C-alpha cells in the first residue's frame, strides 16, 4: 500500500467515506489527515475515529495563526490527548509567501506546537514556504532532535536539503514533483536518504499531473510515488516498500507492506 502522509480530508468536498474507499481501491492507505486550526483538529479526530485507515494530526497552520490565543494551545493539547488516532502535531511552520498572518504570530504558534510535540513525543509536521532560514533556525532552537521532523511539500534547494539530511529530518513530496518544469524538486527527491522519504497529496490542493489545477484526492498519491520512483531510478514496488516503512516508522501507524 502507498500511504498518503498528508491530506486535508475535512477540506475535500466529496464525502469522506467515498474518498477513503476509492483511495483503498487504488492501493492507497493509510491516510494521515492534517489539521489547520482548532475546528479542523476536531474534524480530523472525528474522521480518524470514523474511518479505518485514517489517522490525524492536531495543529494550527501558519496562515491561520492571526487570532490564536494561549488557550487555543491548551485546547490542542486536550485534543491530542483525547484520541489515540492523533499521530502528529501540525501543520505548523512559517509562510512568508502568503503573509496572511504576522510572522511573529506564526513563530509563536510554531514554538507552542514544537513544545507540544516534545511533551507528547509525536512528530512535528512543518510547512516552510519561502522561509527556509527562519524555519531551520526555529527548529534548531525548539526541537533539538527530540522528535521527528517532517518537511511537508519540501521546496528547498540543495543547501537546505543537505542541512535537513544532516539533522535526520523526513522529506515529504507532493504533486509538484510530477510537474514538467519541476526539475529541481525531482533532483531533491532523488537525493533524500531512502529511509527519510515520504509521499503526500496535500489534497484537496496540489493535484499532480495530469490533474494539475483540479481538486486533489488521496488516491493520486500513487502518481506522486511514481514520479519520485522515476527520479530515484527505482521500481514502483521498491518505492512502495520504502514509503510504507518510513510512514509506519515516523507516525507509528500500521501500513500494509511495511
Ligand atoms: Ni497541508
């Protein structure tokens, strides 16, 4: 099975049961549904409790940190402790591309979620968009290798990649790795150590080719996996084994074939 290590099931328009069944039919399971704010964390926990093969994170996305209060982080902790299906914290991080939330509130939310991940011993899912230097600096200051770090939809170049490899981070690739002009992303996907690579859809966003621009679905992680396998010069079957093993290890979830 190919796992989808990062989807937003609560943001997909189609009914979740249909989405999960269709993913399973395509050889995709489990799906980790990633939260972006408090209501989305609650929705993610409900979905993970309802459907087999669905696990979730709780967290607050850097684009949604504007009105966040300290009580919201207490609430996140309560939510994380309320269900065994919560397997990660985030997505958190920095987004300097869309400056929807002030940088300082993004950093505060990042610190609070890193602290939560450490208290609970759960991996931290990082969103880093045009903020590589600050994101790496915050990760140095707040995480110190105490919990696994997943660089979601990795968009860095060689220097950032080498630094993250040195730190033992995980790298998740999404739809952009399939785009014709994404040579750099494919090169980066070819350089990640085989025990640190993950595939994801970020659905309903980032549809891979040939669905670019359309709403995305977890089943299309197979196209992402195929593109990464192609970049690495390995078979789809070998890619599937690596993705299954890595997802099972980092999130502590069962994956068929791991
Ligand atoms: Ni996402």
